[in-house]
């Protein structure tokens, strides 16, 4: 292995001697650190294409913000960060998210579990469904803020001066023979030429999903033209699961500890 | 992993001639020697060496550090000794069998943030307190 040494700024320098851990020593270290992190076992995630999609990249931005405040440089991350991006994309974090971060003990991004494109007759209403599972969070953590994020690209010149109305609904109840009962969370007017991340506050909805997972039926998003005609995501430049990895929709939630956690003795 | 100087110091100490039963006097202590005095030492914990690159996104490791060294009379200003530790070193001089020297321990600990995947490929960013020794002192 390499040789490192540390100065007062925790930078790594040549000349720092180390030895490899023996197998049982490695296992003991792993066990203790997992215990500190509060994890019952070592996670085994599934990473598609060996590259990070939008959620980890967003979280990495938040991490760099937090690490900057701790005055502790992120070791070796700059190169990994760049290599994990497929293409350059606009900055992910906003001032509001930085404010949420200052108040939070933990931040979590969630994978979209389902994405459906539907066209129901006779209304022929396009919409996409999204579902996230925030119920498996550590005990004692409460949601302080949550966002649903969608990326919009600039659309072709044919729609250039048009606006669209995007609506985000919470699904309240599903029916086998008709459209689901919906609760409108937010509607937003978008310019066709607009490009960037769209953030939607879903704090109250997330709290409900955490407290009562049985009520987690996901979100529904639909888009209409200014004349009220339903259009697909693709027509207005909204990206779904089929889009580039670093621009896929995701949910992020900020948590604060609501009770003291006592680490069990080994 | 730790700095290599520690092993050398231990070897030097073990070859020191044994002291008489009366116990060492003030002149035998030279805690102004900064190499043996209580201070912070380097210790780096590498997540990548533990084979965790697939689920820990950042950092690749962190400088945990540790405290070690003598807390002997006279306790100098750079040793961050509490008032109690100063008194304890004097009592130890007078009564070494019953009262130990103060301990060299962390006086300032910092948190680190860890970014990692869970089993469902959700990403978690969390701050963990008291992970890094920033300063050591005699207590």
C-alpha cells in the first residue's frame, strides 16, 4: 500500500507508515465501525452502470457543504466525484437546502420505486407516478423537510414561447375501475424554454408516509398546456427514469433526532 | 495505521535502567521533552482498506488520531492539563504507589460526516460526533 502522514489540517502526506490489518482485525474494526454508524450489517446496494445517478450526486453536494463547515477536506473525493458523473450538469443544491442541512442530523435520498406512464381513456390524461419508501428510517428521527425533485430540459423551438401547467398530486386512494383519488400538493407554471431542477415541497406528505406507511400510495405528476390539453413528460422536456442518470427524479428528506439513542454494549 | 516513531520510543523506554525503590524524584521527569509528553498522534482509519468502497461514498477514510504520552511533573502549558491534573502529578510524586499519574486523553473531539448507501440503494448523509481527536491533554 501507499505511505501517508497527516499534518494538522488532516491532509495526507508521504512518509506515513501503516500496515495491513489481519483478517480478524479487519472484521473487528468493521464490526465496531458499523456499531458506531448504527447499522446492523454491512449494506449491499445495487449500483447501476457503476455510476452515480442524480440522488447520490445531490447528496455528495450536501456532503461537500457539510465537510466544508467541519473544516475537514474530503479526501480523494474530487476525482471520484468527477469520474462518477456521466456529463456535467447544473448545481444541485440551493440556499434553501443548505438551510435545511444546518438544521438536520441526517439527510436521506430515496430511490423511485415505480414509474408508470399512463394514458386513460376517455380523457386521455397523461401522468407519471412515483413512489418512495421513507418508512425504513432509523428510530427516533423525525422529518423536518422533504422535497421531490424533477429535472426539466429546454424543449424544441415549436413550443418555445409556450407555458405549461405542472401539477403534483398525493395519491390518496386507488380504484381498480377508475382514476385514483388525488390531493393537489402544488401546481406550477413552467416556460417551455426553462431548464433546471424543479423542487416541490412534500414535507407534510413525507411525514404521513413515515407515520403511516399504509397511506403511502405515491405521487402523481401531470402536465397540461395553457389550453388545458394533457401532454406527456417528453413533450415538455421533463425527465423520468429513461433520462440521463444524473437528471433522474428523486426524493430527499432532512431529519432531526427526536430522542437520544443509546448504543448497546457489545 | 499509526506513525512509526511510537515503536522506537517504546524500545528506548524498555532499555532504561530500573529506578530505586524510593521512586523517581522531580529531576527524573523531563516532561518538557515534547517527544514523550502527552500529545496527539496520527491514526488514519481507511474505509477503502476495509473493503467498503461499494457502499461508503465519502469519505474514503478519516484521521481519527489518538492521545498518548507522559503526564508527569512539571505539566507544561502545551499539555492542556486541568488544574486537578496539576495537583495529581504532585501527589503522585509524593505517593506513587497509591495515586497514579494523570491520563493523557482527548480534550477536543470533532464529528465527521459519512455519506453511504443502504441496502435499498437509498443514500444517507449523517454526522457522527466525537470521531476525531483534535487535541489531547492531561486529566
